[in-house]
């Protein structure tokens, strides 16, 4: 008899209400693959676009479709012996974009290059808030080559990538200016921002000049690109979902024209990036920010909450009730884990 698992999926494009939890065959790892029992995952903006059908040229139209990109959990089985890996190892990672599966499930199959060991001192829920930190490392260290003493502007500083970028910018010795909602300014200051400004009350013209602008918003890119110094670098990981063609056109043009070029990328991190992120965490330079935790059965509500805006860090979905930290299974809003339970 084929073993099954619970997984979140949808049979048509639409709002959060199209999501449901159903039964699928449990995957079996092949040679060179690893079966991971998923404990938790986070909700990312790209998953909202995919579910809504905004990027159907990429996702295709075959249903049911799965959701979820990142994961934390432990190795449940090895398809073949792998040096340094054993059943029971606690790991975190990101599914390859070509996998066609989703991490909002009880099990996933991945290759060793897609994951690494969870940092010491983090439980699966805390760790699930951080895989997007690999995007922040790539943006600031590898694309922008941020240097000590430079001025860094982070747009969307309280979000999943933004909050890690604030912490990394501080760790890398930059002067960090954070743009966020007014009710999140206390958070980004606590994470290390030298300046924290309300994005709704601060026009680009009111800002100074920056050596690096990290954009996680995707809107008004030309206005913020003009804030760069002559040798400045803009890195964006987002585009305007209301004007996809025009936004991508500007980004693509900006990658090849002018001195203040735009660096645009879509993360597909490998294990070495997760190891680098774990080092930042274990050294105390980066800590997870969990806004709220949802059970798998409420994944539609998690999508709805992210669409509403105002997230502080990450919304996390836990697969296993046994890892809930309190009776409700929810963290306090904006919890910043520092090695102890809230």
C-alpha cells in the first residue's frame, strides 16, 4: 500500500481561498537524493503570485499545483549513502525552482546541494524564518559587494529579506537606513538600523545619497535608483506586480545601461550559502524574526495575512503540531528569537 502525506495545493488560480490541504503519495528518494520530513516553512511573496496565476508562463497551467519553497526539518531517509549525512540530521533549505513540488507538505525530496544543517540553538520554527537570508547575503555580499563605511538603503526593511539585510548590513560595517511602515520602525532599529524612516512619509527626494540600495518592493525603482552615488549599486529582488512588463523592462534596461546599474536576480541558493548564513546566526550577527505561526491547515490564512501587508519578519507554517511553543502554537507578534523561547 502506498504511503501518503498531507500537502497544500490548489486546483485553480485565484485568491487564498483556492488553497487546501490534501493527500498525496509520499515521495521516495532516488540515488543521490534525500527525503526530508518537513517541520516548518515560511510564506514568500513569489508563492502569492504563483497561486494567483500572475506568473503562469513560468508555473504552467497543469493542476493541482503545490506551494512552498523553503523548509526546515530532519532527514528521514537517504536514497543512497552520502558522506556527512545521516537520518535524523536537522536541516534547512530551499527547493529548486524546477522541482515542481512544494515544501508545504509533510515530506520533500531534495539533493544535498539544496540544504545544510540548521544553526545551533534554533528550533525548526525559528529557523524557518531565515532561509531567505541567503538572498540577502547574495544581494549585499556577492552582487553589491558592500564595503565597511558605505551607506546602505534597505526598502521593505521589516520584511523577510529586508530584516536580514538590515542585520547583515550592520554586521558588514555599513551605515544602514531602513525604510519600513511606521509601526515597524522600532523593529528595524532593534535589528541594527542607524536610521529608520516611515516609507509612507518619506519621499525619495527627502533621502540622501547611497552607495547601495537594496530593493525588496519593486515599485518606483527609477526614483530610488537616482539616489545612488556615481559608483553606487542597486540590487532588486522584486518587480512591480501591477505593471510586470514595464517593471521588468526597466530592470533589464538598468542591468546594461548607465553607471548606476541594477543587479537583479532570483535566488536559487545552494548548501554553501546556507552554511554561510548559519555562521552569521551562530555568531549572533543575524537572528530570526517570526511574526506569526500558522498550522498547515490554515495556510490560506497565512497567504491572506501576507497579502494584507505589514508583516514583521516572516509568517511561518508549522507542519507538526508537536513543535508548537505554547498552547496556541503561535509566537507573539514580531518575536525576535535570541536563543530562548518567548
